[in-house]
């Protein structure tokens, strides 16, 4: 659990908003202003879910980090990103009470790529991004405390002094920053305040950013207050998919490190469709990321690279010593273990691995290569069955009556009821769709598959068929009526 605490603390630290301090000299950046845009693109790509810290420890954690979009934006976008980057730094480090914004923009945007209204909008955005609690630490006394970020008030004063018109929401953002401090230690009071003053996306953002700063108890564990705020953020209906992906990844990571499902795991699972529709820089979703993280460590992958890029094959001999090879093997084992663990927990949240990757392959295709090479031998048979890599043939040529005796009726009934309910909840998020939800789970030697086809038109479910299989081949139920489905379960297992 200590590792879990450390990893969780790292997550919160990495997600904490901080002003960039990359560029202090305007003149030095003048010749390389595009670098800021490349930095922004990488940050945006990673914030959408890819390359998340800890998700792929070892070799082949994720393909996402290679998916950099190198298409250069237009001059206005470059100027905006550069000006924003620099203003964030200088407004937080200025020794003056205010900053002359006219002189500032003349320095960073000498060609006037940005209009006055665009500059005012940029200032407003930075104010909005400064509401999170600011931690001030005193090295001499070895103490610290949270307070309102001084940059937010300084920037508002600077805007007023420079004649810049900022959105009225900026003053409400300042009130929010003060409320975080006022309600420190009183999460219920903070929640009441947020509900009274914000709705939708604004409420989601306000509730989502605060627990990252105040969500730890004295022992370094995530507190109940932390999950209360995240629950409010998810239930607000305004949390964007990027933030939902962060919560999904955090849930998977904490479970992979030995943690129990969080208090909001059921709520997170209702949003698992976000992870299924998410695509990283290479066009892969979460299941493909994890599966490819395993595949990267296969001999098949090495041979493919060697035949395609002979020069890379030669460079792989750099790790020639016994000690170096041992380190690489440890990293390889770690990557396989972590990505498999992540994939299993992703599926446990309701995520499907029956989804096509950017290259036309499926996650199971990559897993099968690793399985054939013996890289998954340390995983339990039940786990391999869940992923569809192993078929348990002990029930071959066994009658339906004997199947009913061998399989745990309670487990089948529970899985069926739970999964069909989740499938319906997920489908209700779309107006029109025709989706076949596939789910497989192994319990007590039985592999149970639920195939649920739901058709929606105009926001209503117009057709639905549920099919249940044991061990991927024996169809025991198929019906379009949920009432008949329940009756069939009772009839088949009622005497058990």
C-alpha cells in the first residue's frame, strides 16, 4: 500500500497546475517561438489520456508518446501560445504590484498577430486557470500553507491598470479561489457553496481541481472528502472527456498497485464509454495502448523492426553486458505485468477489448502473440480466460443440464444482471446507435459471455437482444425480452 500512496501522491503532483518557467528571456525565444507550440501540443495530447505517468512502467508502456502532431499551427496560434506561456511566468514572478500589459504584449507580440480582444481573452483564460490553491512554503521555518494564488489578483489589477476589459467571470474566479481557502477542512461547506454558485462545466471544473490539493489525510491516503468532490464533478454533467479519462486512468492505476475499487468506481464505470471512444496520438484507444505495451516486448515485434529497419536491429546490441541485459529483462517483465494488470482492471470497469486499433488489429491479436511466446505464463488461467486467450475445454460434449450443475448459477445471474444494466446505461448516452456490447468474465472455472445488442433511435431503445454463452460456445440463453431473460435464468438454475 505504501507504493500505492506514493504513486497516488505523484499523480496529484503531476496534475497540479503550475505556471511555466521555461522561458525567461524574450529575446532568446524570438527565433524559436514555434517551440512553445510543440510543447503545447505535447501537453494537450498527454492531457487527453495518453502517456499518463505510471501506466506503462517498463518497456512499451504506451505508444502515445510517439504520436506527436508535428503539423505547425498558423502564426496567430503560435503568437497566442507564446504570449500565454510567457505571461503565466512573468505575472507570477513579477516584483511589481502590477504589470503593464500593453508593454508586455508589445514585447512578445511585436507583429501584432493578436488583436486587443484576443489579448483580453487570453488574460481572462489565465485568470480562470489560477483559481487553484497556491501553496507557499517557508524553507526557514519548514512550514507551509495554502493561500489564494497571488498571480490571479496581480493579473486582475494589471488588467484594470492597463485598461484591459476582462470577462466578469474573472471576479467570480477570484471569489472561487478565496472560497477554496475559506472552506479548507470543510468539504461539505465547499460543496454547498459550489452547488449554489456554479452549474455544468464550471461546477465540474471547480469540484475537480480542488481535491488534487486537499485530498490527502495525515497518512498520505486519499480521503473521503477527495472522493466527495470527484463525485460532484462527475455528477455535474459538465466534466469534459479529458478529465474523465484522467479519473479512469487513476482508478486503473490504483487498482493495479493493489488498491481496492474507489468509492466512485461504479460512477466511473458508467463513463467507461469515454475510454472506449478515446484515441491517442496514434489513433488507439485505451485497450489498444495496454495491449501494444505488452506486444512491444515480444520477439515478433523485434523481428518486425529488424526486417523493416536493419539499423535499429544493430543498435539493440548496445545492452551487451550481463548486468545490462538483466536490467532490460526486469524492465520487460515489469512492462508486461503492468500493462496486463491495467488491461484486466480496465475490463473489470466495463471496458471492452473487442475494439479495433488504428492499424486494423484488435487488442487480443497483440495479446495472442505474447501468449504464444510464453510471456503471459505467470498469469492465472482465469485471467487469460477473461481476456479470451484460453478456452477452458473441460465442458466439451457436456450436456446443458450438466453445465448448469458445474457453473455457479449465482455468479451467472449477477454478471448478467449487472452487465445488461451497465450496457443500457452506456447506450442511453447516445441518441441513435446500433451497438453490440460484448463482455466476458471467468468465475469458478466458468467463462460467461454476455452479448447485448442495443438499437436506439431518437433517444429511445427500439430493439434489444441479449445472448448468454458459457465457455464462448454453448449458447444457453437468447431473448429480446428482459422479463423472459430473468424467467429463463430462474428456470434454468432455479433448482440449484
